[in-house]
C-alpha cells in the first residue's frame, strides 16, 4: 500500500497490526522458567505489603481458645518498578518502504517482554545473599528467627561448593542444604514438611549438577545417594559461576514472588498531528510494563556462594 497524506492513517494502522502480530507470536513462543521458582501475585497499587509471610500456617490441635496469628508483626513491602522499550520509525522510512528490519525488532521486543519477569525473578534470587526478606534479614542468612518469640534460629546460607567428586564433598554442600530443609520445624517443634526439589545453578555448574542428580556413582566410585533427589535448572542470570540454590517449589508459596502490576503491552504513537511527527517526522512504538520481584519464605530455599 502506497503511503500518501490521504491514506496515512490506514497505512499506520496496518503497520501496527503487523508489528503487533509479530510481537505476539514471538511473545507466545519464548520459553521462560521463572514460574518454576516464583509465585505470581497481581498488584493493584504502587506497592504491596507482605506481612502475611511471617505467619507460616500450620494446623494445631484445638484445645481451649484458638491461637490467632496476626499480620502486624512484619512490614515487608515490595514496590513496583516501571520498565519500557521504545523505537522510532521515521515517516520517510514508511513512505519509502524501508521496513525490512522492523519485524526482527518487534520479534525481539516480544522475546524481551516475555523474559521481563524472568530477569526480575532471577535477579532477586541471585541477590538474596544481601537483599532482605520479610524478617529483616537477607533472604539467605544464618540467623532467621523461628516463630514470633525469636528464641530459635535457622540458617539457609552456605558457602560450600557444589561437588560430585565424592560422597564427603557432596554431603558437605548439597547434602547439608537438603538435610537442613527437610529438618526444619516450627516454633512448636513440628516438622514443616519441606521437600527440596529444584537445584538452580549457573552454566558453569551445569555438568556438576546434572552428574550429581543423574549419575549412579560419584567420581571416586562411591554410590551416589543423592541421585534423582532434585531437578536441575540452569540459569544464566545468576551473578557468579560458583553459587547454587536448592529450592522447594511445591507449596502454595514459592521462594520468590513475582509481583505484576502491568503486563508488557505494545503501544503506538501514530497521531499525524503529534509534535514528534511534526518536528522530527517520527512515529514511536514501544512496550511498557510494571512489576517487581521479592522474597517469599526463606524456609523454602538454601543458597550457597560456593566459595569454600
């Protein structure tokens, strides 16, 4: 369709429809893994308060009055951030039919928009050694309180390397993390019934992690007692080549929270009377999204820096 002053609106609408189709196709075909480690929460405002995270629910025998767990004990708030990606297409490019590269750009926009939560979720996971969760401690810490009375502590932070060399080395790292998670109890001494099932590693540890989970024997020839105890997820978004994370992802709440305020949306500025078109001859197309990732329950994760 030839671009003229008379049919400009029709041409621009046709172009945007094509761009949106390309964007949506790429969006739907892009694979993500963040849903394995994060619970999606729909946000309705600038931020959300997660006081309820401090009340890990467990049934007790009802004798006398009920014991009420109130939500005012913690004030963990996750504030949404705004994100965008915008491209300008000059009206002369449209008039001259110079649009050959634009489908690739909009396909890339679709990929990036689908991966937007992926980046936030794994950014939260990898920075969990320093960023705080609901109890005021870093998500990975050696002194998380158990219950409201703060008498007992538990640790979900390690420094041991992930190893497949021998049973002793595997027990010092992966085995210790697994034992801590399965052995966690509430303030009344009752098991939290946590079952670790997902091992998240950087690409540098992929071979080690998969051998640890699939090989019948360790490298030294001894029986691999940890075979099949978790699935392996390789994530390039982790900050270091040595860190690893053992997660329990089968409960209603997962270790990470993805808070969605506005899902990625493709928008167009094609008004022929706009200042951008008049002054610069530019039509703009872009994506906007709002959201953030935060921390769920530290009980459901063990993280190691892998430095010792």
